[in-house]
């Protein structure tokens, strides 16, 4: 029998076997140079210290641009004049390895605080960008016309333009912290992520020394009304709306749900609070269709409306489960991280009726004084089934006031001015 030729097993991985990352990350270290930057660029694999790539949700487009010869594969970002337009932090929560696990608290100022690494030719990118802008919604103009808001010439212009500070945040997951948050072992989390992404990220299994993962999912946007530095002041009135993306309603005005009306109501409450000497915050998360996706959502719409008896509150969640296997995949346990990044410890008016959102925030250590429901007159006729189903399922409540005395003090500052 002829001698068998040895088989060379080739394992595809973006990291050389057996080498520790060239730049270490010590998550939660309050000193940024000891903490270290997140390096998910592809130029020098020996310096990478994270699984995945920056802007993971757009990685395929970037790969296509390189393949098509439109983008040089070795392009380095020129970050001149890109620093944040408003200062955020550092806050004490940034140095708590368990408090923030789904974003990089240093991500907005990475080029500034990690300059020493840039000088050592370590290529990394900001994962957060902060800028200033104006927004203009027809609902705001309607509120001005109705006298519920005033054009003060500063925060709100006569034409309805509103000054905001806005931030874009890409997800950066610290795997040990994510696992702890969900009461999992890190190995179980890694295996689940590896298997249920079709093995897209082999380093989840082959590189247990890499604890940071940049998932290929959408991140979130923030819109701040009023003084952004006051968000961390417990005694300054703060209105917050945490909103999960609904493209059909938010952008195109579909009336099968209350998403855009509640978003517009949240913005109005934020503006009114800021005009009364406080601040407002909209957190907009890319979790389309309760993180089930828009295709799944539209399939559920069809199933709901075509079933015998038509769309019914009693079968609202059942039809979702039939298609998706679960009612909701938003996992609000990760949502409060961005509030901690902003230094928030108290929310005076939470513009939401969702128990899941409320409970996730309060469990994370942030106090909520009052919950603000959507006014009945803002609920579209076709969305009443949704509201009835959620009420029947205990999906939301108005909830008690956590600290009546504190709320009285806040209202004494004339929030309705």
C-alpha cells in the first residue's frame, strides 16, 4: 500500500494562530492608555484585538467596493477635524466593566485619548461620532400651531427647526460582560454566536483570548435637546424616549402601529422639557420589527389580516410567534448601556409604556420618576388592535411614580413652560 500523503488542514481565520493580540484591551480600566483602543481594522492582523470589523453592518458593501476596485484595500481614514462636536464624559460608568458591555465608551474620542497608539502605527477607528444639526418634523410644526410648543428663536426656530446634538453609535460587545448580563458562560455565548451566524466568525471559537466582538448589526442614534452636559445631573429635568426602529411608520407613516406618533410625541416632550430648563433625549435603536426584521414583520401583517375573523388583538402575538418562533428579540437588557455612557442616573419623564424598557433601565440602576403614555388621540385607527393586544398581554403599564416628592420638585421647575 502506498504511503498516504499528509493532509494539511487549513483553518481560515483573520488572526495568526498562537499569537496574542498586539494591542491588549483591559475593559473597564479608567485610564484609556491602559484600557487600550479597539482595533478591528484589517491592515495589520497582528495588531487586531477584536473579532469582526468596524462598521460591521456595512462590511459587505465595503468588501464589494474593494473587490470592484472602488476602494483601496489599504485605505486609512483621515480623521482631521472629526472630533466630537460636543463633550460627553468621561463618566464613572465608563470604568465599570459590567455597566457598559455593548458599546465602547471611549469610541467617540478614541483618536484623541489613544493618540500614543496612532503614533505606533496602530490603525483603529472611532465607533461613535457626535455632531450638531437641526431637525424638522411636521408634527412639531403642528404642535407650534396648536400652542403646545413655542418657537423661542433659540432651541426652536419659527419654521420648526430644532437644534440637536446627535450621535451615531456602533455596537462593540465585551463578551464576558454580555455573557454575565444574560447569565451565560462566555463559552456558551461564543458557541451560540458562532453556530447561529453560520460560522461567520471562527475566532469566536478559535480565539478565546479575544474578548471584544463587533457584531454585523445596526447600532443606534441619539438626539439630545438642550444642554447635553446636563444629562448626568440628577436634579435637571430629563425627558427620554427609547424608540426601536419601525421604518414603515417612522419614515413612511404606515398607520398599522403607533411608532411614528409615539416618536413625534416623545420629541415634543423632549423639546418642552428642554425649553423649561431641562433636557430631552431620543434613543433610536436599529431593531426593526422587534429585532425580527422587516420581512418577518410584513409576513406577520399578512397573517394577521388574512386569518379568519380578520386582525384580532387575541391573536396578535400568536401570529408573530407562528412566523418568527418568538414574540420579541430586542433583548432590552443591553439597551441601558447607552444611558450609562451619557452618565444618566435619573430620568424624570420616561416617554414609554413598555414594561420591558422600563424594567431594564431601572434594573440597571437608573431611576425613573414618571412614565408618559401616548395620548389616545394620537393612536391611528388601524393601530388600535396593537394597543389592545399589548394591554391584554401586560406588555405595558403606566406604572407608579418612583419618587413622588422628587417629581413634585421637578414639576416645580415649570416643565410646561
